[in-house]
C-alpha cells in the first residue's frame, strides 16, 4: 500500500504544477501573428502544448492506476476526478487552438501564394521603359 501511495503522490506532484501552468497559458490565450513565419511558430507552439497535454494525461492515468491498487482509495479517486475535470477544460482549449492554427496556416499559405503570383504578373507586365502597363481589366 505504501508503494502505491508513493507512486500516486509522485504522479500527482508531477501533474499538478503542469496543470496549473497549462491553465494559466489557456487563460492568457494566443498571440496574434503578423506574418507567415509567426503563424508557423504559433502552430508549432500549439502542437507542442497539445502533445504535452497527451503526455501529462498519461502521468495522471498512471497515478490513478496506482491509487486503484491501494486498499482505501476514495480520497485519491476524488482528487484524480477533480484534476481530470480541470485537465479536460485545458485539453478542450488545446483542441480548439490546434484546429484554429491549422486553418490559419492553411489560409495564410494560400494568401502568401496568391500575393506572390500577383506580384509576378505585375512584374511581367512592365514595358521596356519600366512603366507599368498593368491593368485590372487584364486580371479578369
């Protein structure tokens, strides 16, 4: 019983500080990117956060498993249930962030490609004197 109690407490001690930090991060929200590089960096950050959520859920599940092996585990069960409820809120925010960043990256890449294509059209349409012969009618 002492061994399982120690495993349980170790897991909870590892999980709780991470959960507090994750709750703080979800409360602060995401930064607003200004260019494609920042969007990609934000996406990497969000994917890393989501991966941490999955990894720390394993820690909580392991602690819960150790608690189940103890003779009396009602108190541990309620503590794990409370932590799991808090975790579910964090994971929900994380899932939302992942979806939003996925769409943001896709749309920003599309916009970037469109701008590049338009710039190349404008560049090709310059006359020998360097004047722009570009017209909106030609774009249509």
